[in-house]
C-alpha cells in the first residue's frame, strides 16, 4: 500500500479532508530508513497539505536544521504523526494536546504504514506524546525504536541542550543503522 493510499483511507474512514495532510513528496517515504513520528499535524501542515520540515513554522524549521546538521538526508526519512489528523481548534489556528482516545484511534493506521516501508531500520518518537505509541509499535516491528526531543520553541526554551542532544542522537543512528 502506498503512503498516498493510506492517507486516502484515513480521510475516508474518519470522514475528513484537508485535516489529514499527506507526506512530503521530497522525502524518502516508503523507501525511507528512518520514520520520525510526531504527535499530530499543526495548522501549517494542514494549510500546506503535507507533513514537512519546510512548513512555515519554527518547529518544522528547527527539525529540518537538526536533521541537516546530523547529516540525515531527505531520501532517508519519512515524517508522520501518531494522530495523523488535525486535533486543534475549529478555526485552524492552534493544536491541542492529543488525548488517549486520539492516540488509540491514530495508531490503528501505523501497521499499514510500517508494512509499506521495507527499508525501515529505525522509528524515532519525537516528543512525549509520540512516546505513548512505543508499546504498540514494539509489537509491530523489529525496527529499532528511540525517542528524541520535540523541536518546538517551548522545548528548546525549557532545555537549551535539546537541539544538540537530538543532533547527537541522529548522528549516532546514522552511524549505527
């Protein structure tokens, strides 16, 4: 199953449209070695129609910068969310935190995603919310599962070492997978 087919399936199942942004076509996606899983798409991802570090928001830019600094190329990655649809306010300006029901519903689609990635070596859970899927993922794959800091300004402000720690982790993964 292609990633585009998975996105279409989610839209049909959930009766949603643009609230389910697709994958960035500039990334490796199905051919990727690394799958980065975040919490849920934000307003800029919904606006652009894709999950990308090229979206015009600070978290996306910081994430792209960290990957580039670590030497991980776009062809090696896929970026997705534990909850693949927008869970923010009705005017599309702010995301809310994913609750347990959001996560339970969202992870139902991860098995399809993983089955579509024959080269997958490592899943990186980006931020605390994404870590909630660790046990579920552990039952689906033999790929390595690790965690990193979320690239948001809020995380960087509370832990100025977070970007450097992420880069070190990404470099380590690059060298060992």
